[in-house]
């Protein structure tokens, strides 16, 4: 293939990609929506959901046994779906606030986000936190009001809340026919047609849709249609119609109504992703210079994950392709070290299932197997050197000393600790005083400790016990100030694996007292969650 032909091919393939994440508060239906999207793109034959009946399929995205037992998403999942000659790369993320750091890293790898809102609860705290990250990163947002099949709030009131709290102008593309709890279908505001939904048994299969003209809809639905049509007209008069430019600029948000568990409104979301969501584009490097998608291969690591294949203790590095063509077997360069890296073992992960990938294009996500030389945030490149901005590390607020229950399994203990550290499950802190046998776990939320304990016991056969430490605040410091900080009651300096020194304080009061008495000591805040 000539260089010109290859450049055209990259641009064409990149234009077919849509890479997005779903953000929401826990229990808003994110994993269920992910399952519904997989069903409607025929990636699976039958949908499961998190809180299904006995015998119902489990969700494909929540593959970890702890996720299935608790009905929450703990890990990030990567799913590639095909729809209308478009490749959809869906990065499913944890919704629980304790796993914010993992979610925030994943948001660095997407070009758009679907914000899922519970029809009864509206915008919830974790949704707003994740929205703030999307806004900061300039990620366009598509909003879906979910669970319209259950009793909930008024549609116009939900629109007002979204506008007031996010600053975005909602521009509904569909409008519900029937109040929350009586979901009959939607008015497609782009065509004026009525899209009528028919439920399937348990919502396990694609819900049939019927398109009717306005006159037929009025005859069939009566008052419910008249109300929907009147409200849609009011939206038009108020200027709540979709505009591509304001959507991509982060000023407006297309709005859809759906019920993921019943598979209502899922096709509409897929169409919006294809028609409106942005394709991959040039990505700024660490100096702010754009790396065009047609330049030689480049990618960055946004996630490390082990334990996906119980038969093999391997580790997957998830990389987002930013430019050029990824070819399995090629040798690329790790920007951080300048060392070569062979991509002999490359896979795409669909939940726990894997398939070998030979080629990938900008926007695609590739799992590199046994990537022991890679870290989260690393840049891989071919040709001209490039390094993308580092991913944020958040300020931990919970700390615990980890000790092996069985000292004879110290080798497995060390290997497990190293693995959890590489994946970013927890931050690992050490000191000469505590020694290698008593590393300190640092976490944004306490559930991270539960995941770490569970994985140490089940994956590495090295059960641990955790002893909580009375610290709540961590800041960066320098080696010159270690003696002064260690001398402070309720304070300690520990070293993170990357060499960064962190000063831990029991509370804000002790920190403020120390700073007042030692104004010369340099203490720098970490990125806050």
C-alpha cells in the first residue's frame, strides 16, 4: 500500500469510529444500557441485567465475580459494536464514587459521553462529578432520561434541572408519549412521527418499534399524544432544537427518553451516536501540538487489568489508538523509556471474552497482553516521537496497612501487590520504617480496599488483612522536608511507587497547624476527585 493510500485509508476508517463512555450515578441503569446496546447491535443474542431474576443472563460488561454478586460495576469494560457501517467503541466505566479515578482515566480515552439520568431521581452527585470532568475535557454529551417506564418526574421539570445544574441547553430529539410510568413510545421531533414500543418478555430481546404518522398516533393514543405534540411545539418555540455546532462546542446536549431494561429507545440512541457524535480527531501532545490521525501510529495506555482470564495470569494494557494504523506484531517505542515494545499479542476484549486483533485505527481500543513494561499513562508511538499528557492521579483519603495473612506466601503477596499497583486499583505507599512486608494502601474510596482484598485472595492466593490508618489528607512534598513532617504528631511521609513523596496528615486541622508552624515546608495538593 502506498503512503498516500494508507493515509486515505486511516482517515476513512477513523471517520467510521465513535468512541464513547456512559456516565451516571450508581443504579441509574448504566450496565443495563450497555447490555441493551450490545443486544441492538447483535453483539449478543439475549440481554441480561444486573438485578435480573434467577436464571437470567449476567451482563457481559460486568465480568468480575464481585461485580455480579453486588450488582455494581467495579472495572472498566471495553466493547466494540458494529452498527450502520459504523464502529462503536463503548468504554463502560464504574459508576460507584469509590472508583472515580478509574472512571476519570477512561474519560481521557473517549470522544463523547452518554449521560444517563434516572427519570425519578434526576441529576445525582456522581453524575455531576463525572459531568464536570467531561466539561473540563471538552467532551460533547448526549443525555438519556432512563427508566421512563417507571413512575418519575415531569419531563419538562427534568429538562429545567439539567439546564440549571449543568449549564447545557437540552435539545430533545425525542419526547415521551405518556407520563413516567406509562411509557407508550416517543414523538420523534426530527420527523414528527410516533415511534410506538412493544415490550418483550423480561426485556431480554429487542423491543419491536412501529412508526406511525401524527394522525394515526392521535387516533391511537388520544390525549397522551396531544400533550406530547403540544409540549414539542413549545420546545420548538423556546429554541430547544438540536444544533450540531452548539452540541460539539459543549453548549447544548441532545436529549432522548428511554427504558434500557425494556429496550425502549435504544435504537434512537445508536442512531444519534452514529449521526451526531464526533469521530476521532487530532489529539494534543504534552506540549499542546496536535498529532493528526493520519500521522504514524501513536496510542496511550489508559487502563491496566489483570484477572480477566482465569486460566492465564496475564495482564492487559488497554490502549486508545490516536493516530495511524496499529498492526499486530509491529515494534513500537515507549515514549517514557525510549525502549522498543513488541505488539505480538494484541486482543480486543468484549467483557471477559477476547479476540485477536490484527489491525486497529484511531478511536479503537486494543488490549496488549503481558505488557509488564507499560504503565497507565504511557505513550506508544512509531515514527516521530510523541508523548501525550499524563493521566491524573487523585488525592487519596483512605489509608490502610496491608499484611499477608500467611507469611509463607510472601512471594505471592509481593506479586499481587505489584499487580494492584500497576493497575491503579489502589496506590501503594512504602517507607523504610514500615518495610516491604507492610505496604500502605491509599484509596479514593473504601470499596477499593474490598476489591484489593478480594483479588489478593482469589487471584493471587495471598489473603491479606488491612489495618486502617488514621490519615485523611495527602499532599506532595520533597525529601528535604521529611524530618520536619515526621516529627509532627499525626503525620507521616511515605513514598509512592513512582518515587513521589506524599505527606499524610490525620486531618485538616493538623495540616493547618503544621503549615502555620513550618511555612517554609513545600506541600503541594494532588488532583482532587
